[in-house]
């Protein structure tokens, strides 16, 4: 079978010769069309068997530019769109089976619809009008459901220049075939569109760089001017032009580049096209970029370039790996899910001694997964094909947790017994998650690969966990249920007074719904000991993140880990037997002065 990146678009001359790859990283693109600016667009398939996983990608509408890679890879290897060596879609449409794509040019439709690109989906009987909004040298898209019916299994569409109407066909898999005609009735102007889109200057610059996507004199200097451009597609075109030149012509220049964005783009190119002997110098250059001072997108770029350096140029020496792990460790966990995904991958690879504990703390948190659900009205158009997506929505699989479990399976050192057992208990809990046809198989494979690293003396206990019931509820009968959230942008808990009976079994749901990208924890402490605990947490310094800023202090009665933005953690504890006014507080540095409340025990 064809392995990823199996989907590609090529150009060739009128004689079928001189083939040249234009773009790759598609899963299964059936059709494509050009817009009013002469730019190419395509509609790519999803892999519905991946539903429920963090690497599932909905069908996507792409602006196809020279040298593009959209990152589709087999299985879990699909690239996220924040990778600097992966271009993002103009729009993620949703589940479906992409078929025909056509431009509205030549139709007797209003200008907006003449400029649209029409994407047809067989599975859910939907034709989307993709309205392009120029942004720099590329576009964003807005989707309009143009034609939709559960009875229309669409296959292709075309504009007839003779009458200006759209014609589309339906049928397939035993369904009745038919031809439909779409016309416009109204008073809007339908004369042919002549004007192109805005940002022509940016597209012209990108095209000039794309014209240099082959070996040639002067390309290094010309491309270098744009490696730090604000426009991602222009940076991409400049990097691809650079990569077409022998790396000996520009490697030293890349290593010495001072501008952070230009350096990131150049070093990405060097990691992709350099040879093993340059790895040391490349890592030294990357080390000069301060992760903490970069923007979020630049941080993601830097982490990806580190990954590419090891993927392409080989494993680092042990002392180099230890030093880099120590440098990255304070940034993990991050308030941002995307950064955590890349950091855990790197830190596991580098064998960080702290990554297991930090990652298990993240795996204990849940977040709202409803943003991944598709509308019931859409899925009702083909209930058979939609079964996996409906099952996924009903079980809310925790995508971040799945990613963390996938990465930890590769960790062979630094485990403690209790960590191994906690990790395998997660797999038991995850049996309640549902997804596409491959979903359970992926989790089973991760678990089996992790079992290969498990010490022999723990296998009996892990086998016992596997025989336990899936339902893993509270450790006791809950007698009091409490909830605490965050007052957005105010650095305060939304509930500053709680009350329970002495000795009660308490369930406290702590939800980090802060509007700022900040992590928070919650510690319950003895009366009058709040500031002592807060100061000890601050004194943890670099070890604070490892310990979730929970000091080893007898005055701490219960605590959560650092909870990510948008996630929640359920804390179970028994209320003190002694009545009094206990305090709960966030001990992340700088938070404890205002983020606290009182738990009255009666």
C-alpha cells in the first residue's frame, strides 16, 4: 500500500512530460479548482476511523501553494497545523467524503457566488460554498451550506458557460443517479466578475519566491529577506526556495542569524536538509533562542525544530540530551495544550526524570470535549456513516489524555511503582471512551507497547487492574459536593466561602475556567496557615512545577495538581473532624495573595 505522504498534486506539460510535484500531505483529494486570482484549491478527505483521537482531522479545504505539505501521515503520525513545516487549511469542514470541487466562475450568479469554490460531500449530501477572504498572500474561508439533503449523494458539479447554471450529479453505491440544475433568481447583478481579490501585492511576492523553487543564482539572498516575514505563506515560500539550494551555501548564515523569526525559519530548513555532522552547531544555535521570550507560535516552531533535528540528524549525545531536558523542564506543563503536546514528546525522547509525574498529573484532568462534536442535523443525513461520530460524542474521549498516554508508552526509565499503576489505571478508565473503527485498537497498541517496558515484578498488579470494573468512581460515598471555578481576569476564585459538616466525605470539582492562559491549583490548609504554605510553595523555585507547587507541609490537608486552562480536576477528601475555618488557596507563584477562600467546617 502507498504510505504517507501518499496524496500529492503534480503539474506536467501538455505532452504529459516534465512532471513536477506541487504539493503533498493530502489523504485523498478527488478534485480541485482555481479561483478568480488563479490560485488553486482542493478538498481533502478525513480518516473517519480516527474519530475521537487527538490526531483525527476533519475534511479540509486547502489553498494549494508551491511546495506545500499539509501533513497527512499514516495512523498517529499526522502533523498538527502548528508545525512550521506543515501548512494549515483555509477551513476545516467536518466529517464526510469529499468528491467534486468546482469554481463558480462563469456562472450567472451574484459576484459572491461566482467567486466561491464549491465542495461536494457524498456521505452527508452537502455542497459547501467556500467564500474566500484574502489574508496576506493566502486566504481564510467562510463556509455556506449551499445545497444539502440526505437524499442527495453528490458526486460532481460543473458550471455550464452556455446558460450560466450549475449542474451537479448524485448517485453511487446502489443509489439512483440523477442530474440537478441550480440557477439564480433575484435582482442582484450577475455580470461576470473581472476584479481579483485584495492583497495582490502579497500574492505577487509569494509567487516571485515560488518561482525560485529550483536551484538558481541569487536565490539565497532573495529568500533570506523574507524568512522573518509576518505572513506564514511567504515565510514558507522563502524557506522552500532556500531548501532548493545546496545547504553548503547557507548553513553558516542560518547558524549565525540573529532575528528570532528568521532564525527559526532558516534553522527549520537546516534541520530538514542538513547532514549529521552539523547537528552540534544546530543545537547550539537553537539553544540561543530563549523559549520564554518567544511568541506561542514561535515556541511551537522551536520545539518542532528540535524534534526535526533528532529525527533527521540522529540521537544526541547523552550529556546533550540531559542538558536540553533540564532547559525545557521548567516550561512543562504550560497553560497551552499545544505546547504541552510538543513538550511531552520532546521530554520523553530526552528521558527527562520529571516528565512522568508531570504528565500523569495532566492525565488526571478532564476538559469539555463538546467542541469536537458535529451537529446532530448533519449526522442525521447518514446515520450509518455517522455512527462513530455519535458514539464519540456520547463518551467524550479526552484527547489530551490520549496524547499523553501515547507519548508515555515510550518512556523506559525513571518510573516509580505508584506511577506505573496510575498509568495503567488510566487505560482501564479509557475503555469507556468510544471512537472510530481504529480507536480501541490504537489504545490497545499503546498499552501493549507500554507493557513491554513494565518491570516483571509489577505485571501481576497491572493484570489485577485490568480485571477491575471500568467504573472507577469516588473512593467513598460522597456526602458533600462542592464546586470552585475562577473569576476571569481577576485572579480570584469564583466561590470564596464553602461549608461542610465535620468528617464529611467531600467531592470538590475544581474548574480552571480562567479567561487568562494561567494554570491554577487548589490546596486546603489548616486555619491560619495559608501564607506559610504560600511562601513555602514560592520557595520551591525550579522544583515547583515538578511538585505542582504543593510544598511538603503538614498543614496541607488536600491538594489538586496544577490544572490547565479549560480543564477540571475532581478532588476527594474527608473534611476535618475538628470544626473551624479552614482555607483553600492557589499556591502558584503570585496567585496566593488574592486566590483564596474559606471552608467552614461545622
